[in-house]
C-alpha cells in the first residue's frame, strides 16, 4: 500500500476539521451520547465503547469539560435515545467505492442529504452491501514518528503482545491493526504504556485502491466529501480513492 500515507490523510482531515471544530464537536457529542446509552452507562471505567469515543474526542482536541458535559447530559436525559445508526453505500466518479456511516434522529433528512452529496459529485447511492465487501473492518491506530522516541521493534512487540493483528511502518508513521473486537483492549494497553496516538478508531480499509486522473473526477469526489463533512448526521465516510 505504498503511496497511501494514512498519517498524511489524517493530518489533512484534522486540518479540515480545525476549520470546522463546531461540526466535529457536534458529531463527537452524538457519539458520546450513544456510547453512554449503548455501551453501559456514563462511567468510562465500565464502558469500553465510551472510553474509545473519549480517546477520539481528545485526539480531536475536544476540551475535557466539553466531554464531561456531553456525558452528563447523555446520562441525565438519555439524549442518545433518539439516534440510530444508518450506513449508506455507493459509488463516486469512475467507480470509486464510498461508505457513509451516520447517526441520525431523522432518517428522511439524512437519506436526502447523503443522496444529494453523491449526486452533486456525479455519483450515486447504491443498495446495502454493494461496496462494503470491498473493505475490511479493522481497528486502526496510527502513531506519528515525530511524536515517538521508542525503537520501532519495541513498539511492534508491544502492539503484538497487546493483541494487535498487524504492524506496518510507513515513512512518517506506524500503523497498528486489530480486529474490531480487540480494538478497545489494544488501544487501552497502548495508552497505559504511554504511546502517543494521532488516531485510534475502528475503520474500513479498502482491499484495493482506485486512482483518479481526470481533474473533473477529482473535483467531483472532493465535492461529495465536502458535503458529507458539512452534514452533522454523517459520522464518518470511507473510500478507496488513492488520494
């Protein structure tokens, strides 16, 4: 998978996110509320799902008091009750595969907005399962080399001993992969070992990549992603475009 710097993509995403922190905090706030409801309550010590979302919130520079306020609100009012998970799959320009995960309290609004994002980018929403088979669901932890002083072999052994499935070294970062089931445990063990993580989440990794060479195709897929970024209901999206 040379040529695909995951770390560069994460940095690019975060730079975009910095320009729209309110949007990101709204999305993570929903995730916190749902994690409290579905994961087993407001205490992260007893709720691994909530621990993972808190880690995600901190990696996006969400202030601790904002995190605490969202958790208390969810515990007090059950504000996660109204949200449901809906996943959309479809195609962007030149057959690129895109998966969109949402948390919504209004299915019609979300479906309309997601469809609009695909259409405006010269793509289309497909049927459930039309592209998901082209992705593997994995826990992915990225460690930036610039944040890290330990020897690469030591990190690899620590990751594998913690239950990781695979370890990859890239030019600017290390990638640790886990099964979705083992992700929380591995992330927690690395956190306890003091490993700085630039990103840690369960994601969908494409099995193959699609290159776009036409400037119009590139502009269209960016248009789709920009519209998805702007939508509060969209929690994340995954694609196989080789940026």
